[in-house]
């Protein structure tokens, strides 16, 4: 199973048209995080696209290209590319360029996004939410599969047998479909034979089992090889040397983010009791290295996933050196134990 990290690049807004000191600092922190993740042997680092003042990443592929220059092995992905409000041609070109820069390490994680600021920003109607994503995903997949494309849709100018360049170093760029809990999205991923990433942000992990089963059943019904199907599970994550330290260090940052978003969406405030319940019973991975190892292995027992993405949250209440320590523990203590546990033992025959 591959193990990696995702981040949305949380930042304290500068509130200025220039002199963006906080944004500048946060970008360089993210590059340090990706460099360390590569050094400690993690498999993938993913950055998510947002168009809000509290997140610094609006163009993941640009930051990932900078990361490509300071890393050697780690795969570089978006943790969401908001495809509904993007041009699939430009998305492909940007990630193909990243693939060339990174010697074939680029991936795309396409999703609808959990926020909608990009729709008015780029001139799209939210009433077209479903149709936009369906149409643009089909075009992106087609561009990825062939050099010259003919295509007609409702929300973009037609393409009449035109070449899309540059082409990537990889035969094709892996395109993952990011989903929350929507069954239709799991069916789409299965039918299209696309790798799927499930964001587990609430409830209990077992509530996502039917979604994963639906994904695999849809792929099987469409005649795809289930042995080749890729599945990633994603949840919020923080690790420290002890369980209590991890909880105490992470809770203020997690509470602040969840309550800030919750005020926009009408959620009740998050308190410490709910946080502890999410640690014990929910998908929240916050604890000591051994607790994290045990829970990732429980996830694998439930889902038989081929990848786990640990979503890190930064911010002023969680100093950067502690985030780096969490990445170090993930790569040097947690990942080796997970890999050992999931590697079949070789039977040595003597005689």
C-alpha cells in the first residue's frame, strides 16, 4: 500500500494586494514538507486547489513543479483539481508539463471541490454543477488517452481534430477521481475504470464500506479488472511522540478550521468531546505512531485500499517544526511498520 500526504495549504490571510508575507512563508513551508516527505521515503504528496483567502494553493501544479526540482522519487499530485470550473485542455497541459519536469511523477486528482468560489470566479453557473463535471472529466480522460482530439460539448468550445501538447513522459497521467460520500461519484469512477480517492471527514469509517463496494461492483459490471483497480482513503492526520501530545497540539488547529468552515455551512461548533470521539471511533488519525499504525491497518482491513493519504493541516497554532516532525515520524516509524505488516512473509524451504 502506498502512503502519502495531502495538504490544502492553510494560511493566515495577508489581506493585502501585495507584500503577501504569510503566503510567501507558507509556500516555502510546503516545499520543505514535500522535500522531507521525499527524503523519508513516502510515496506521494498532494496539494489541493482552493480560491479562498485562508488557503494558499490555487495552482497546485505550479507549486508541485517547484517541488519537483528539490525531490527525486515522491509522486506529485493535486489533492483536488476543481475540474468543473477549469479548462480540461489547460489542466492536462499543466500536468503534462509537471510530468516532464518531474521525470514522470505527476498525477491529477479531479474533483468537484468542497467549496464553490471558483464557479463565479471563472464565470460558471452552479446550476450546471453536475453537467460541468461530467463533461469536463470525459474530455480530460480523452485528452490523456490520445494526442489528437475531436470533441463537442455544451460548456466549452468544440475541438476539431487538434493536437494537445505537450505530451507527458508517462504513457498517460494517472487521473484519480476524488469523492466524498456520493454514490453516483463512486459509480462513475468504477464505470470509467479510474482510481478513486475517498475523503473520510466525518462519521465512522465503516459507513464508507458500501461506497467502496459500489465502486468495485460498478467496475466489475463494466468489465474492468478489479485486480488493477486503485483505491485511496484520505483522512485528517497528525502524529506526535505520545498520544496526549498529539491530541493537545492538534486540537486547537483542527477546532479552528472546522468551526470556521462550520460557521459558513451551519454546522454546530466542534468541542473537545467530539474531537476525542473522532479520534477513537471516527476516521481522524491523531495519536502516537503505534496508534496511527493500528488505525491505518484497520482501514486496510475494511477497504483493501492501495493507498492512504494523510491530510495535514497547518496554521499559526501548529508550528511548522511540529508538522515536519509529524512527517518524519510518518516516514521513519509508521510507513516501515505498515509496509512490513502488509508484505507477505516469504516461506523458505530447506532440506
